[in-house]
């Protein structure tokens, strides 16, 4: 194992897993980066960043699509409101999951497509 791929300590593993969930506030990018960079360094980080990525990916894509549709005048208000509601839901679920994972408990979102295995 190279110096770049050292295993995470138990505390670091829990910390990065927590950040992966809290990152859902910003969409799927934080959990994607954590999953790609740290999945081989800590089992809890790998498990929880994958769970967070699977949960945040579809709503992030949908919200971005709705933001684009919000540029079309007749439907702009409805699309903008729906996009904001999606981000609010992502925030609520991400904070809830992050708090739980920070305690060292694995978290499973109630609805998750689990696209990445």
C-alpha cells in the first residue's frame, strides 16, 4: 500500500462517512468525490458515501433539469419551486443521515434507487 492509499483510522472513517452525507446539501458531488477518492481506504466511508451518492444523484440531476426548465417562461415558477423543494428535501435527509452516521451507525435512506453497487 502506497503512502497515498493509507487506511483511514476509525475516527477518520466515521468523519468522512459523515461528510459524505452532509455533503448531500450540495447535491451529489461531495459524496461522489469522497466515494471515488476514499472508498478503498475505509469500509465505513465506502459504504456510507455509496449510500449518500445513490440517494443524492437522481434528485440532483432532476433539480438541475428543473432549473433549466425554469428558464422557459410559462412554466418557470412551477419548475423553480419544485427544484427548491427537492433541495430542501435533500438537505433534511442529508442532515438526518449525517447526524446518525456521525454516531457510528450506518444509515439507509427510506427511498433509494441504489444505482451504484
